[in-house]
């Protein structure tokens, strides 16, 4: 015979075990997935997604802001007051180094949907265009205004075709008495001439290269 004390103990243990089983079954139930009609769960799911997305945005912006420019450092490079100006580079990389420009103007760009900007300094003009993927001003060309500046090889306005040929060799494209063009790794160096005298010098990025 089971005495009253033993019976009470067995009953108590049984109730405890039953409660544990019921609690375990409740915790093991599958939660409603977001979008299944459970507003609380949907709200929690949306919050989690938002937090993940927001954390990813600064990283993406950082990558874009530090992306390397398309500076053509292995092409023709113009040196102005010991400052190298690379065609295809961001204008912001040299703007502060060059100091205040003598003149500045803007025109509708024929190379992009934006505007073409012209910065005039002593002896040279620098033009830029907007590259759609970067939304930054890209250096497109450098043109000599007078004989106060020269190429790295010492050719300036007023020099002769013979001087030019001695410095650069045979041109890749020419019209005798009018112009001579040299190409190098996506850049173009042009000399316009009047007869045998150089009257204009232009560095230009070949944006189709």
C-alpha cells in the first residue's frame, strides 16, 4: 500500500514533469515567417532587414569615394610648375596645388551630359568633363596659350617641326604644314603648325581608348 505521503510526492513529481514537457513543446513551435500575417513578427523582420541595409551603405559609399581615378600616368604628362597633370585624372587632385586660376568658364559638354569647364592659368588652359560613373570633373585637355610653357621634352610654341621631330620622332598622324599628332597609352599630343612653326600645343585624353 502507498501511504499518503508517498502518493503526494509522486503526484507532485508528475505535475512538474508535465509542466516541463508542455514548456518544451511551446518553445519548439515554429515562429511565423515575415509576411505570413503576424504583424509583430513582420515588424521585427523589417527592422532587422533595415539595420543590415543601413550598415552596408557607408561601406559602399566609402568604396565609391576612394575609387582610383582614370589618370593616364603612362601616357603624355604635362608638368606645370613642377606639378604633374595627368589626363583622365580628377581635377580636384590638382586644383588646390595649381592655385587660383586667372579665368574660369563653363560650356555645354560634347563629351558627356554635363558641362565642360575651362580653367585658365598663366600660359595654359585646362578643360574638364564629367564622367557619368564618377560624377567628378575629369581632366580632358591641356592647351598652351603662349611660349612661356613647354612640354617635358622642351617643345613650346615658336619651335620648329624639326625640333618636334627630334624630340618625338615621326608622328602617328600628320598633315604637313598644318598639324602633327602623337599617341601614347590613351593620350594624344598635338602640334598645330603654320608652315614650319609650331603655333599650338595640346595634350588630350583619348576617351575612346
